[in-house]
């Protein structure tokens, strides 16, 4: 009974203060994963570059953020899961489609999706695809002030199957203005995992469209299992939690030791 009263009080507060439904959203609102991951993400004390999808760091979802999604969200006004792209689904991946789940990698196609690990970091939320890809997000359904996320190559392919684990570039634009462009990012360099790269930029007031383009790194699309971890939109009233530890803001940063 007390818990019900507390819930009613919180709901009343949310209405009186104008809180949006996104404040209550979570990964669970996106439903179950499309399949049991064939390469499960495994927490370890020290990651091994030769082991796929092991991780030693976690980036948890941010309460109150609007997450970019591909399947279970909605657009132009996001639902509890997040915001879906507005462009044709055929543009969302270079191989392995159609995309059929949120917060998972491209895997080897339908039925083989894995959870998102980039450079030994596990992301509770994110987008997994295959270069080349393009996502267009309609921003008219919310008062967004900032984008934050991380980009890199999924650990599901490096290095055993693909040498350096594939390569991609990531470019973010708002209303035709480039906001961020990465260097060519590989899964590994000289046998060492490449860190996920932080992306953060302000969204101008009145912006109408966010475009994310993923290139093939200049060497074709083979093994380009690209990922965007913790891809989220924030309003001016929201703050993001910056994870500590090994996440770097420099492009193509590489871990120094294991």
C-alpha cells in the first residue's frame, strides 16, 4: 500500500513539474533481445584482446535520456524505448539486415545478434550495424540540447576472424552542419583493442534533423561491424553521467596495457 501511495505521489509530481515519459524509460522498455547471443558478453577483471566480447568496463544507461533506437522506438516523438530513424530501413546497414533489435550488434545476420561491446567496454544501450550505413533522426519531437555517445568497432569480430576487427568512420551532422567526424577506427591496432571514442556536441535550438553516416574505412565493408554505444539525446534540464576509467575522448585512442 505504501509503495502504491509513493508511486501516485511521484506520478503527480511528474505531471505538475512537466516531466516527460522518458524520465521513466529504460532498456527494458525496448523488449527482449531478438535472440540469445551466440557470443555472450562476459565480465572479466582484465580483458583479453584475443577473446571476443569480454569486457572490464560498463556504461550504464542514463535515466531521463532519449536513446536512439532502430526498431522498438518511435518517431518523430520518441516512446519509452527511444527515437527511431526516419529514413528508409534499407539505409541502416550495409549487410546483415534488416535490423531487428535494439541494443544489439549486427552479428552474422538475423538470429545471431550479440550485445554491444566496443574495445572491452559493455554498453547497455546502443546501435549495432554494418558499414556502410546511414541513420536520419527527426529532432522535431523533442527539445534536445545535446548528443552524447561512443563509436567504434564491435568486439564480436576482432581480432581472430578479421585481423584488425574491421574499420569504419563515423560522421554526425545536424541540419547539414558537420558536428563530429572520426578518424578511421579499427577494432584493434598492433594487437591491442582500440577504445570506444566519445562523441559529444551541442544541438542548436530549433534543429530539425540529426544524420549519422558510417563509412567503410576506405578498405571495403568486410568485417565492418560498426557500433554506436550509449547513443542518446539530452534536453537542457538533463545531465549525463560520464563514466570513469579508461574511456578516452581522443580519436582512435588505444589502451596501453592489459
